[in-house]
């Protein structure tokens, strides 16, 4: 497989992991972190790419964390939209390298 296909599969996996949450789900959080690590999280990524990897990682930590904030529980659709938007921005960052912003 090419790198582009690997990235597409990884993005699809992240999107699928969003699921019906937000709910505490350590296994799903670990799965999201594994995908993000395979994309470069914590491995010297720089610039916009590193910023987007970190943002998606933080979003998943909130989405699947043990103490889902009540504001997210009350309005999960708003945070879900944010999480999916951040995943889309990550996809774009990976497609073009670390330069630029959305």
C-alpha cells in the first residue's frame, strides 16, 4: 500500500472511533492513540502537522476520558463536530506536509 492509502485508512479508523460517544472508553482511547502514533504523534512531527496530531489526540482524550466533562455530555453534537473537523484538518495536514493552515 502507498502512504496515501495508509493515511486514508487511518483517517477512516479515527472517524469510526468517534462512534456514539462521549463515553469513558479506555480501549477506544488507546486505539485512537495507536493510530495517531502511527501517523507521527510524539515522533518528531513539527509545525502544523504536529499541532493537528496533538489536537485530535486531546479531543479523543476528552471524548473517551474517564471524566467526560458535563458540558460535552449535555451537548455531545457540538464536540463531535469539533472532533470530526479536527480529524479532517489532520487529513489535510498529512496530505500536504507540515506547512500551511486551514
